[in-house]
């Protein structure tokens, strides 16, 4: 049995707030050189791989690798991938709370939390790393790209597990606000429980028969002009849970492109119809200091332009 070894630190700095790609070579294989392995592994022309070596862009633990560097089983190597142009998201990240351990911001609609798919440099994590000079910043939880509001990041790597654990163990009380149609026949507040599944490759999740694996509390704060402002408390964290639960109640969130039906994807530069969903509150006990933190979003929803943290009506 091979002994697990610790992963060495990357010899390349971040670029545009993005870590270099890390590759570990297989323990067995027919390749004579690192270049041969990458030519087999990467879905790019061999000429591009040769250019990466010529530019000294592929690094091992001891520095740049030559094009004829021998294949070493189990070795680590790093490189920066070429990034496709991205449409800038024209909304700021607003600081809500900062100390030496964590950073909490109001994330705007349309900005992804972390690099994934076609959203790499135009993400909250990459932006904050660049703008604040915090290369080791990491997210403590997830927030959908289309959802605005409070997002918590960890400044110090050694504390990452403590803050991520708060969310994984459901020790954070989260509350959202949403604008959706008003139904006078809908009895609220109510708790929605259902079984949600999200198939790989499918854009939308769905509710299916079976043991519930999701739970949300839905409360109407006020209504006017055929619209309601709702307060939502998720007790679980399934993908698109709040969006799906409101749609199942017959009050889909305004601007939702997936529920109750999947709509054609808008152009990348179309920011005209934001999802009217806001992560408005985060309450938790700081796992390091024991301090009680009550964080409130300063954003508003465009369909209901009042402070999101205003006192709810009874």
C-alpha cells in the first residue's frame, strides 16, 4: 500500500485570483515524459502543450519543467490554464463584516460564489482575492449565482474547517427574503417538507415521492399590488430548495428562470431580470471567539425596494 503524502505548496502564484491547476501524475502508465502524459490527458492540441513547456509554464515542485522532463509516477505539477473571456458582472461586492478571521459581503445577483464552469474570474471569490489582496481566502458555504445577499468567507486557512463546519452541522440560522405573487388563499406561515432530487446534467431540481429530505419555513411579511414579500427559513440545504418550495406553493419567485418552468437562457450580458431572492440574515456563534454574530444584508430586492432588514409586520 502506498503511503499518502502531504500535498506540496503550489510553486506558482495565483493569476487573476485563480489558483494554478494541480495535477498528480498516475503511479503507472506508458508515458516516457510529462509532456506525453499531458498530451494524452488534456483536451487541447499537442501544439498548445508544447507551447506551455516552451514558455516554462508547467512547473514541478522544483521549478519549470522542460519539454523532455521524464515522467515520474506520483509526482505533482502545476500550470495556469488559459481563461476564456468573461462578461463582467456590473455590480459591486459590498463589505458587511470583516475581522482577522472572516469576511462577510453582500454578493450581487448574477455573480457566482466560486470558480466553476464558464464563471471563473467573474466570481465573488476571485474578485475578493484580487481586490483585497487575500490569496488564501476561501468560502465557508454556497450561495447560488442568481441569489443575492450575505456570503461568508474565511481569511485564515487553518480556520476554514471551523467555519465550514458551522454550515455543514446547521449551526447557522439563515433567513432569506423573496418577492413572489400573493395568494390570499394560501395559509401562512407554513412549513414545506418534500423529497428533492437533482439529476446530473439537469438544470432544475424536482420533487419526487419519498421520505422528505428538505424543509423550509415560509412566512408572508406583507403584500401589495398582487405581490408578497416573504421570509424564508431553510432548515436543510438542498439545491434550489427555496425556489422549488415556493413554486410548489403556487407562488414562484419573480425572475426565476427554472421554476415552475425552464426558460431559455438569457444572453451573458443580460442583467435585466434578477431573481428576487435575497440571503438576508446570518446568525451564529463564532466557533473561535464564542461571540454571537447577527449579520444583516444591506441590499434590497428591486421588486420591493425597501430595506431587506426592516422590521417585519405582525
